[in-house]
């Protein structure tokens, strides 16, 4: 079964930065599109970024555009989410997910979810 392992979450002050990692366990990540999602308390899970399997296409939610950057590192079999200028409203559980086909473009399905990592932005 496809397995994703997330790391990099934690507590950070407003304006700070974190880099989340999504590493594949038992499969090759570059065969899948990868989405980053977050879910704040009392809110629905929302996709905030996506990178195509080729790495040639990326998308961002308006709430994070200009502050977050998604990238792929094929040799490390890892996808990153660089988060800069963090705000308290970024506090959430962050998940990565591997998806089939052209998921970032709206075609495809989630194949596997990571367990989630907590990001807390607080002074």
C-alpha cells in the first residue's frame, strides 16, 4: 500500500518559516501528483497546494499564494512545502496526499493520505 510520511511541523512564531516534508514509503513519488491539504479546528479540509507528477505544474490556494511553495525532490523521493511568513490562521493539521492522473488539474483520485503533521503559529 502507498504510504506517505510527513515531517517538519511544529510551533513557530508569526512571520516565521517551516518546511514540511512528504516522503514516500514503498513507492516512487514521482509517479504521482502530490497535494498538500490542511484542516483547522472546526473547518473542512482544504487543498492548499498541488504539484503534478512531472513537477511541471503547481497550484496554490489564494490563502497561501505568495507565501508557500511546493516542490519535488526526485532523488530524495520527497515533496516539500516551504511555508514562509506564517500567520496564526495557518495553524492546522497539514496532510499530504498522493493522487493519480492529472489530479492537480482536476482529474484523478487520491490514492493515499499521510497521517498529518501539526503546525501551530503562535506568539
